[in-house]
C-alpha cells in the first residue's frame, strides 16, 4: 500500500469514531470513503446500530458488501452526519467534489446532514480551488449549448468519457469537467453556473463542511470551520 492509500485508510477509519449508536449516516463516494464504509461494517458486526443513505450505486454496493444497513429519504428526513471525500479543499474548507461523478447525490446528503465531515489526504489541500477541473452535472439534452454558456465564464468544458463512451451519472446526466485554474470566489461562480439553463448541479460545495479530517499517512489533523 502506497503512502496515499495509507492516508486514505487512516482518515477513513478515523472518521468512524464520529458515528454513534442510532445515527442516520450519509455515506459519500470515492476511494477514501471505501475505507470508512469497510470500518463501519466491522463496527456493525460488533453491535453498532446505524442506517446509511448512499450517495452512489458504488457506495450502496460497498455498504451491502460490508453489512452496513441502508435506508432512504422516504423514511428519513434528516441525517445526523455525512462523511465524504473531496477532490480539493481550500483554506476556508470550501470544496470541489465530483471526480467520481456522484456530486449531485453527494450534495443532497451533505445538505440533509446536521454535520458534514470531509476525509482527505494532505494532497487535497490547496490555497485556491480550481486546479482540479470543476465537475458540472448537466442535462444530456442540449449539453453542447450548455457547455458553450459555461465556457463564457472562463473555462474550457470537456465532456467526461469513460472507456471512450460518454460518462453517464447515476442520475442519467452528463458531466462536464471545467478547468478554471483558480477560483477566487466559489460562491459567486456556483451561482453563475447554477443559473445556466441545463446545469443540474456544480461540484462546488461552499460553506458546507463542518470538519475536515486529513492525514499524511501517519498523523491525523482535524480542521474545523
């Protein structure tokens, strides 16, 4: 296991310490969250009583594999906690998310939670968001027109591909990866983007994270907003 994977495992397992008996838990997506769900499964086998709502089909598969009970929003109004990863975290704990394509559902479970905890390795921390291309979920119908409108804000939108095919999110939408290089006002950019017809959601998570657990592979640091 390389240092990055060690850091992901480290923070994923650390985050589980914040999950208490009886909680409703939002389960994020991505390789760091994998370790969190795996550890949660161990605690469930030891008697921890929780229910989770997954943010992606992949997360749901992991939860079933490791024995984490699932529920949905037809039965739950609020979540006690959501634990998720991030592609970038800035100095104000604003985030870029969506590298895995689950940004819309990730934002739903983040917004429904009393507390959002982000788990990340040290490399995800940046002074300004934007070096990681911003994922934007768009409707397939007319996506070319939507992309042109997004481009007017100062980026070059590229439609996401997987195995040479257009990537389709769990919601049936497309993802545009948009390189802005440096995002100085994440809230303003989010508002500009969400106002474009055809944009479903952006990967900018502004003023949402309560806590970030970060590891360099050996040491844990907890940063609060």
